């Protein structure tokens, strides 16, 4: 078995491969259809959104939007736009809140868009949990917090796995050492490394060159050995 050094590049390759396999066997939790449905409904019934929609249909505002004034420009920029990427801020009902007092945020992607003002900005549409209608806010808050805790738990296990793989790779100087500690790591090795690893190592001698330099006569030597053998020597 050839000696293959566990270089920093190979270290990174193996770690990345292990991460990908972890994600395949332990998929990151998806947000439930119930959560997405509740969020969509909540966005459409936010008091500020309802008030804005009502304002847009008033004759005075429609007339102003038809002009080329500074006010019309601002109104047109804030017109309703289709939005699918949402970031909800100020979530407090998650597990870490009881320990740190910090708020959390969560990114959600709707399966169908909703129309919201100022939704044409770059990135996700940001909204505070406190902006939702008060009668649905508590239930939506709990659903979002549960999703945050589920993702946090997944990332904690993922980080622990990643750290353990990184640690064992740090302790090995060669691929052979790694496989002695963790035989299953062979499934992570690139094909070229596997081929090199299983190459039989032998000392190759340029036979023709040796014969020429020594004026070696193989036939004569072999004949001597054969004769000696026949004579019982």
C-alpha cells in the first residue's frame, strides 16, 4: 500500500464529503405547510398592509399617483409587489430566549407570492412579529418559534458531527493512519487517492541497464545454475 499524505487540501475534501453525506442522511428540517399557510394569511391581514391597500384605492391617492410629483414617486415605489421571501424578526418564544433574553429571526419562503408594499427591495421582505394582527399573532409566534428550535437542534447535531470529523482528520498525517482509526473513511476518498493508495510499492530496477554495465550473460549464468542443480550440487 502506497503512503499518501493527508494534506490540507485532502483534509478539506474529506470534510466536505462527510458534510454532504450527513445532509443526505439527515436532511435539514423543512418548514411545515401549516406554518407557511399561517404566515401567508398573517401577512395578508397585517393592519398596516390592509390600511395601505385601502389608501391606494382612494380617488385622491390614485390621482396623485398619476402625477409626476415627489409624492407620486414615493407612492409608486411603495406600490404592492409580489413577495415570496420573508424574514420575520423579534421572535422570543424559542428555547434560547429563556437563557439569553435575545430575540431571533427566521427566513421563510412562500410557495405562492403575496402582494406587499415595498416588496421590490433586494433580499427578503422583513417584518416584525409585532406587526401581525393581534388575534393571530400568538399562534403564529409559537409556530415560528418551533421552527427556529427545530433548525437550531439540527445545526447543533450537524456542528457536533463536523467537529468530530475535523478532529480525527487533524490527528492523522497519512491516509493509512486515517483508515486504521476509521476504516469507513475510505468511502469519502476521491478515486485518484484510492488508486494511489492501493498501488503496490516495489523497487524498480532498470534491468537492461544493469546487464549492460555488468556485461551480465543471463543465459550462461542460468546454464551454470541448471547444471549445478542436475549434478546435485
